[in-house]
């Protein structure tokens, strides 16, 4: 731990937090005027936690209380207190800062949120979002699409709202296209901040804004080039030292060719990632595929996960992304092995058959409500086809690292059906290891059909 000892003011903050939550709970019990949403399970074995959201993509638990933070893609974060009450004023509202979003479908917006491990003492949290583009572009006559930013904020003294004037920008980079932003932020057991970033967008990791790499058979790309930019990478930084951050000395490319912030690379769109709460604290990330395959990866330090040399376990072709090349390298230009996913799922466009529009990474279950899930990884798909809100959940037993195939099964939350009836946008995990899903009836950040459910029972198909 590299933080300074807590000050007396910080101790007061912690005391105030506890007293505030106790007061709210007392009022809730005595008055009964702000009831929990849906105390009982619905027919699908899920408990409704929050609704009337736009596009909830993540739920984050606080480290010091039973408060839950729901991240809405449109630029807002909402607090659900220990009574189950969703506070009417957002904890954070940066919607005015965002690039204009397409309500029909968009991968930009507020796409990452993480509380500092010592949030109860320092009130610090971190966000990843897209702003309007800066002037210029990746090539003559081509404009940037947006500006990605990682920022730190602090909470106001009332503890229920962020101080918008406290923003400290940590990282910024220009995005050539609107998609493949990645998005996840997560603190590891080492207290470092991990940042998942997509390859810049478009198709195949090619075109303006996509750097050349060592594999000349394919055009592109950012994901294999570790010196040009952060795109197609997972970064690791130390937010407790340096200005505005420092580089962990154990990062794989320190004092070597490659950007010092890079922890792993070779990703197309690692839009969800999480650490196991127990065991070896594995970092597990989903990577959205192009046309044929979707994948889940166990992330190793310095690992190259293959994109765009490979899609999943298969040789990829930028000339025809629906065809598999007969061969491709198994090592990169540094002599390092291209690491393979632990799970591969057919994309809905795969001619061999498939029903996953985009894979959505989840969490290793460490709760007690569903004992048969203990130690298993739960993940899902946003939908089975792009036009229908019919996401699914899957379950697997982690068996090892990259190159070890994990078998998986569908979870049945409804009798004889794995169809959630919603687009699955993301997951969450509370301090007890229980799991939540964030869903919407709309594919994009429009309407008000967004909901959060707690998972409390299931069967396996």
C-alpha cells in the first residue's frame, strides 16, 4: 500500500458514511415510504434492483458499505443505497462532456468506472469516456471521430455526489472510428489501475488511424504495434504515485521497446474485464470478434493475444474477414507465442452456426446464494442477433490460463429458455461475491428500458 496514512478529516468521512447509511436504513424501516424494488424474485430467478435507466453497462460495489453504483452509458452514475433505494440525483453526471451519442446503437459514452481501493478514505474514483474530437485527423481529409479520456474525480463532502470541478485527466488519445473502445477499468490486487482499450474501430484493425505492424500478410494494425499507440491494449498504471500517474516497474515493456503503460496487447475490443475476488485473482477479459468468433481470455503480463493475426484460435484475413487463412504465425516478431483464448464462441454470422452478437465478459462467482456456481465464471452475449433483445448467460469452470479450453454451458433463468428477454449490457459483483446483470430492451443508449437485476437462481441447459 502506497497511500499516506488517513487524516482526521478522512476518518470523519468514514464515520459520516456509516452514520448516513444507518440513518437512511432507519428511515426506511420506520416510514416504509421508499420500499425496495421487487422484494421477491420474478419468474426468471432474478431480483429487480433498479429500473428507468437508459443503457446501464456496469454495476460497481463500494468497498466500504452496501452501496452499489450503476454506470449508465449516457454519462451518469447512480447510487443504490443499502435499503435498495436508487437516489434521485446521479452520483456523477458528465453527459454534457460526451460526444453526441447515437440512440440506436453506440459504443461510445461513459464506458468505464472504478472506485479507488481506498475510496472510503480518499474519495477517489476513475472514469473512461469519449468527448467530441479534437482538430485534425489520422490522415489528410480524414477527421478524428472522438477523444478518449481517462480521468480521476473526487467525491463531495455529502458523499452522494461527485465533485465535477475535481477532474484530473490521466490519459487522452484520439480515436479514428466510433467503435471498439474497450471500456473496462479495474483495480487489481496490486492496487494498480488496469485499462482495456479497443483497436480504434472500423473493420479488421485497418484504415486511417491504424498503424502498420510486423505481420505483412494482413493490413494493419494497432493491436500488434506496441510502440505507435495504446489501441488494442490493456494498460496498467499506478495512480497513487507520479503526476498524473507513474509506471509500475514490473510492467513488461519498461526499459524495452514498447509503451511502458502496456500490460498486454493483441485485442480487438476488450469491452469487459474483471478480477477474480479469490484464488489467484485471475484477470479475465472478453474480446468482441469481427465476423466469425468471439472470445474470453485469461490475461497474462506481456501477453500477445493475436489480433489481427488471429481471430480466436483461427488465422484471420483482412482481405476477406469471413474466410479463414490456411496458416499464420504462432509467434510474434519478438519470438513470443500468440496466446489463445480459453473460450471461443461462434459469432451469429458464422456460417458454421452461431448465436452471439457480441460476447460480454462477467465475473467468477464467489457468493453464497447459488452454491452450485461457487468458483465458476459467468459471462454472456449481448444478444443472439443484432435486432432482437435476447441475450444469454453462460457458465464455465476456470481450468487454467491461455491455451486451456474451458467448456461452457447455457444458464436457464427461464423454464426451457436461456433467453433473457433483454440486450445484456454488462455485469456487476458486490462485496459478497453475488452477481448482477445490466440490461435494456434497446440495443443503443436510447429510451428508458434499462434495468439492473440480481441473479439468485438458475439451472444449466
